[in-house]
């Protein structure tokens, strides 16, 4: 959750900055007036003048510093891209079949089985389950249970951990299947009292 928020904030700030800079350059190019402190005041201005390009030519540190800063920016952008493209959910889980072979179980099948069994519990109106990568490559479950208005949350949580979650752990042969469970209540219509 936190990684997604950071990603959205960084993308929003970068997009807003590019939009403001690009919009002002476009406005100057179309002839709009800009403040006196703005570096580009006419449509014939260039990004770097000849004097600015050659000012540090004789300094031995200038070009390595520029290239180093650009390399750091490129590496940060590549790191961000790989973080975006990295899968946070396993596609399959290997299950030991006890005959020397292994079977591959799709995580979507296990998620739907867990959600279906949890949805059949007493007091649960709706269940959603996602499997994510846990510690050391083992999967972890993230479940959301919507409870009926008269359901006891402690009983629903106990039933989920001893029922659906325990069945999933034993059927896949996993030593542990940690879970994060969020319980919410279903709103009911107010009753009319006469």
C-alpha cells in the first residue's frame, strides 16, 4: 500500500513539474508575456547559449560532473521502472504431490477457493482474497471479509483462520500461510420504529 502511494505521489509531482515547465515554454513561444526573472523571454531564446555551453569547457571537473549527474538520473529512472514492473503477486505455487513430483497451482485458483469457502461462513456477506509474496518467497494472504450486521468479528476471524486458511495451507503443503485480514461491516437499512 505504501509503495503504491509513493509511486502515485512521485508520478504526480513529476507530471505537474513537466506540465508547468512545458506550458510556460509553449506560452513564451506563442508570444505570451512572462515575468522578468523568467530565463526565457522570447520565442527566439535557446536553452543554452554559446557562452553558457563553453563557460566551463576548460574546467576538468565540469563534464565528469554533468555526465555523473545524468548517469545517476538514468539509474534512478531505471530503478523506478523496474520497481513498477516487478510482480508483487506470485503466478503459481508449487505443491509437493508426495510421489517425487510437483504440481503447479495457479494463485488465482487458490484465491477463488479461499474466497468461496470464506464467503460460506456464518456471518460473512462477501469475501475477497489476494495472495502476495511473503517472506522468503512463500505466499501470504490478504483477505477482506464483509460481515453481516449481526456477525461477531472474533468468531468470523477464528472461523476464517481455522477453516478456509487452514484448509488452503494443508492442501498446498505450505508450512505457513500468514494472512492479513480486514473486517468490515455491511451497512443495513435503518429500521422504522412506529
